[in-house]
């Protein structure tokens, strides 16, 4: 369970493909919204994973799978793809998280402070340069 997420998000075990470890919480949260059928998401995944590894001392990370079609609901396909990464994965099959954070397109990144307030959200592919100031302000808050 991630304390930074709003209470409206259903964090029951069936919504987690890979649950976060017990040590999460109390730090800002970076949420990566993606889909198994999104080519740009898969292209950006390695750079985001590199970022996640580099910044793991300062941030909790969460990958949220958002289905774009009925085919994207195949959990075994998602699991097969994501098993190569060691990150918590939330299955947003009812679009609850996507709608809560008003995600319009994929991939998207949301920054949530340690108190659960949404501080920044952006869509598209170029995350690293635009997010630097936002991340630094959260890192030291």
C-alpha cells in the first residue's frame, strides 16, 4: 500500500501485479502511467527505469498499467513484459487512477508529494529535461 495515494484509489491486492515493498511511504511518489500496447511507453520505459534506480533514495516509484483496449486487460501479457523489471505495478483496469489524476494520454508521469498532493503531471515522451526542477523541489521538501 502506498500512503501517498488518495484514499479513493482501491489498493486491494487484486489491483496489484507487483505490490510495493513494506518500506515505501513517507517520500514523494513518482507515478509512470503506461500501457502494454503503447509503443512510446515501451520506448520510454528503459530511461524511466534508469531514473527510478538513480533516484530510489529520494522517491517511491509506481508503474500504473492503463489498458487502452480489451486486449490490454490480459494480465499474463503484462506480467510477461514487466517481469524483467523490479518495480511495483498497479493494474488500473477500471481507469480509477487515470481518472483521479486526469491522465489524458500515455505515457504520463505524475509527481505526488509525501503528503499525497499532486504537484505535477505531464504527458508525452520527453520527461527528463522538463521534470528536473519539479523533482529537485520535491526531493528536498
